[in-house]
C-alpha cells in the first residue's frame, strides 16, 4: 500500500507505506522477470475532483510503470 503522504485520495491509509517511486521500481523489476497478465489500481477515492487532480501525476506514474 502507498503512504498517505504521497497520495491524499487513498481509501485505506497505511502510514509509512510505499512511495510512488518505490512502487514504480518494484513494478518495473517484476515486469522484467514476468509477463504482466493484469493490474488494478484500487482504493483510490479522492474527496473531490480537485483532490483527484493533486494525485493525478502519481497515478500516471504508476500507470506508466504498468504499461512500459
């Protein structure tokens, strides 16, 4: 799970969770060894459209790691 300090729109908060950079590196390392069969981004529930905009760059980095 991601740390709430890096994404404010998380449904399940886990203090001291992963950073977006660590998650991206982990996904990249796993994709180097295994074929990706599917992925889900779950637990993202921003309070407002504005809050979603604040988290958009991080969400796009995660999607980028999944699709490279």
